[in-house]
C-alpha cells in the first residue's frame, strides 16, 4: 500500500457548493509534469472552464464542481483505486469523470464508468477504444466520450497520403519507453489500419522486418557520448530501411527526431529519394532552438539539418495562432501559476489542454439542452455529447 499512498494526493475542490451541484472527478497523470496532458498542464484549463460555466449560468439552477486527483504511479490498479475512491465517497457519487489520458489507465476508468452508468471524457488516443461495433466493446465503452483524433484516425490519414503519392511500402521507427507508450499506440493505429486495407490497396505487409523500436530513455542527448550512441543506432536502423522502404514513419520527441534527420542527411537520404512521415502529437517543436541539442553552437549544421526537413511531412494537430486563443492560453497559464504552482511556459496551449477545456464545455452544453437539466441518466448524457461540434464563443476554440 505504500506505493499506492505515494500515488495519491489530497483532493482539491474547485467552485462553490451552494445550490444544486453537478460533481465531476478529474483524474490526471503527474508522473512527469512535462507531459502535455499532466495535472499541471490540464488542471488549470479545467478550472477556467468551471469558472466560466458557473459565472455565465450555463447549467441553470446547478453549479459545477471539479474534484481533482493526481496519479503518479502509472498502474491500472492505481487508476482503479483512485476512481473508486472518488466515485464512492461521503459527498455522494460523481456525475461524470474527466481523464485520465494514458491508455491503460483510461481503459480502467472507462470500464468502471460504464458499470456505474456515468459519462467519462478522455483524450486517450488508443486505437478503436469505444468505437461503436468494436467486438471488444461488450458494453465496456458505453459511456465514453473522446474529443481527440484516435490512432486509428491517424492511420487513415497516413494511408490517404499513401494513396495520394502511390506509395506501397513503409518502415515504422518509433520510441517506446517504459512509462510512455504514446508513440507505440500511434504506430499501432497505423499498423492496424494498414492491415485492414493492404489487400485492396496492394500494400506490402508490415512485418517485423519493417518495424524498429528504440527507447529515448537509453540515450542522454546532453552527453556527447549519448548523442554518438543515438546517432549510431539511427544509422543502423536507416541502413535497414534502405532494403525495405523509401517511406519512414517515425514518432519520437523533438530532439530525437532532430538527431534522426541529422543522421539521415549524412547518409544521403534527404535528397528526395526517401520520405519521412513525422508523427507529432505532443512537442510541436521540431524547428525550435531548444530541440537542437548538440547543434547549438554550429550554425552551419543547424542550417543543414533544417534543410533536411524538406524530405519530411510533419503530421500534427495545429494550434490556432489567433488573439482569442492566445488570450485563452495566457489565462490557463496564469491559473496554473497562481492555483496549481505550475508554469507551463506555453504561449499557445497544447492540444490536450484545449481538448479537456472543451470537454467541460461540451458536458455543460449537453446538460443545458436536457429538459429540466436532468443529469442523472449518465448513458443518455454520454449519447448527447457524441458527434457534436461547437465553437467556443469566448476563445474561438472548436
């Protein structure tokens, strides 16, 4: 139980308690505060949404109250215990859940929420999680609502590029860490969609010969020796690529992609004969100076590597660079510094922050359109939130 105790932190209550109260549990990972979906990043956006909804009276006679829980021990048992402790407490049962994001944790909470018949909103990207008709569903995903593209959606997008350029082969090169499986699940979505259509599209099957994993945790890029080891590993994998495919699908943190493109250029693979599809969901930083580890003092090398990116497609979720979105991002950052003791440093909020903010507004929008503001039927509330589009009037977020 010691590990579990360390994984839990006291609850933080947001908003008032007068009148009728709609209570929801926010379960957020905090093992690595730098992750874009961590407690410090997302919590302030949730608080901002709660403040707005209560201030503007979106819920009629009701008020919204968020109950937060951080998870620092990334295990399904921890997620199960946290969710059960939040749902069944002296204040009464929760009306819906927000988060978590990590795939295995999210699946645990989603299954519990389906059993309790309460909605759960998550930005988990795992392939087909909660897709209607999924043979693995069996009622487990009845109340889940997701507001981000899935890894399966990514797979469909990649295959559209393949169709556009008449490509037939691929090589997957990606990071897979001990506690970070995001790239693995993204690549799994591509792999799964690939095998669905490979016969009708005459694609070459993806096999173990066309897949390579590496762990960023094993290579310290701040150490020259670590950079040399990483460069050698990339060189070995790219040598394998030459015998398999001219299209390389990769996913890793920005500094590692920077090293990959450096090595690819040195091997003569960025002159048009090869294409790199860079899956970027988290960093949005491939061309920013703080990712140029090892090239900071070499202006010519930086120019050469930047030029190598001409051989790449970057697949990402764009951030709106508008005055309204910058204002939203600044407000989230200020709440983080004042109420959460965390400065994200983001001038434009990342997609997870934006999505979880939208999740709270989406729930309020659905409840606002429910006769009598009746939120007790969780299954019905989940259905009301699916396949809905809206644009936030205040921030221009959609």
